[in-house]
C-alpha cells in the first residue's frame, strides 16, 4: 500500500539532498580561493574538505543504528540544525579551524540526511528501489551543477564567496518546513517484522562485506575527483570548474534515465559498465588537454553517474535484511574512504609540487608571489604537472572495480539460475 504522502516525502527528501550537494558544489568552486584567502596549503585544504567526509560517515552510521528507535523525523530535525550551523559558521570563518568546524557540521548534516532518506525512499518504493534511489540521488549531481553555476555566475558578478555559501539557507529552510508538516513511516525492515538481531546477523554475510569494500572504490572514484577537479586541473584548463559542471550534468541525465538502464542491464551489469567508462574518462582527463578534457568529463560523468545509488540499490534489493543500517553502512564506508584518500592525496599533491620547484622552496612563498612573477609562473607549471598525476594515480581504482564488478555480474547470474532451479524443484508444475 502506498504511503499517502509518498510524493511529498520524496520531494522533501530531494530538497534535503539538494542542500547536501550544494555544499559539495559550492565548496569545490571556492576551495582554491579559500586557500588564497586564508593562506592554506593543499594539504590543509584537503583536511578541510575531508572533514565533511568524516562527519558524513559518523552521522550516517550512527543515524542508521538509531533511526528505528528515535524516528526519521527527529533525525531530520538534527540534520536541519547542523546544516544551518555549518552554513553560518562558514560565512563567518576566520581561518583553518573555523573552516574545519563548519565543514564538520555540514558533513554531519549531510550524513544525517542520507541516514534517513535512503531507507525512506526504499520504504516508499518497495518494488523499484534501485530506480527511485537513482532518481533521489539525481539531486546530488544536480545540486553540484547548480552550486558550480552559482560560483561561476557570482564570480563574474564579483559576488563574494560568503554570499554564495549563504544561498544554501533557502533550500535548507524549505526542506525543514516540509518535513515538519509530514508524517513519516517506519522503515521497511521494521514494517516487515525483521528483528534487530537478524539485521545485524545479515551484516556479516560475505556478499555484504564485498559490497562495502567495493563501495570504497566507487565513492573515491566519484567524489574525490569531483571535489578536487578545480584544484587539479585549474592550471591545465581555463574552465576547470566547468568540467565539474559538465560531468555532473551528465550524471543528472543518467540518473534520470535510470529505469530503462537498470531494467536492461541489471544493477550489477550497470556497475560493471560504469567502472569501464569511469576508467576511460579518468584516462582522458589525465592524458589530454584542450577540448578533449570536456570529452573526458562527459565519459567520466557517464561512468560515475550510477555508482552511488546503484550500490545502495543493489544492497536494498539483494540484502534487504540488512535494513537501514546496511544501507547507511554503505554510505558511511564510501565517505570514510574518500576522507582518508583526500588526506593522502593532498599530501602527495604538495610533494609533487615541491618536486617541481627548486630544492627547499616554500610552497607558501610561491603561492603568495605576485601574479606575473617568476615564482608564480613556476608554481603554475608545477600545478599543471601535478594535477594530472593525481588523476592518473586514481585511475587504478575504477580499473580494479571493472574486474570486480565483472565477477559480481557472473556470480549474481549464477545465483539467479540456482534460485530458479530450486523454485522449479519445489513446484515443478508451476510453469506448465
């Protein structure tokens, strides 16, 4: 039976995710500027950006564990308050630590939104979970497109980054108002009568553990590249932030067309094709210049568009006994992996820059050099060489995923055949 407020709840969920994605898109667009404004190194910027990915898994995992006890609406109130706090603290940031704390607040809010909305969407649409999760997660790249366009337009109009961040208050207030007026259902696991012990037992199944490991790679491939593309390719292309806009625009279209794609190829088939395209897209981004970078962004967007929602949808469909905790552990694992990878790659990026500069050179001194000075020119050349190197190192991850998802495809096909054979053995006259 359909929930009476299903469509309204889905719209409110999408608005909440829009705030999450706006925080990614706007931060990606202003990240390099924050480094200049507050005199921050790439490693410090990486730690600030990674903080959102620390808060996210913390909130999504804890939220998944308590959502059935305290209710979806109460968790969404927490998300709303943390979003407002993170936005205000970012606007009035004074340096590294204030940016660190504000980004942590936004990360906690983002994780809490997904802790509620992933199981909520799966509960509202029990017969088309993967499709509707793709439609819901359409608003993640959609918000990034909107966020990067906001940055692009505001920069041309000389509007400061504080105002750009402040614009996120509008959808935050709207989703808070909508959820405050709607009644939310219990999760599918609770409605189905699956006990908490049975849910936790399902979390240690080999297939679920495999999906957690694969989530590490899919999240890093999608989110690290998207969050850092402006930093990595700013000195390779004059329109690096537009590369992110194009990539995420392709993701919006792909997720909007998820239904026929998922029905034609199955979730595991979609994941295999996604890994292949993501590998090709990263190769183009790391080995080409000029207009071919935009081709790379399109191919990469086609590759990563189905990763996150289809991974969660696969678990919702094939491992339903894992409940809200299973869905949220997937998201938490992905964000945690991205946070660690960002920190590691931020330090690696600084080392690559140092290797391109004179021995003993201070990166901060080069960053603060006059625009047309020899030091600024040398730093620009170093960044032009270092950015593609980071992308080429990340390229290995989707290449490995392609092999793993090929194995998953054949395993699921074999399992499906066994299930059909077992069903036929129990009732051999069913299809006569």
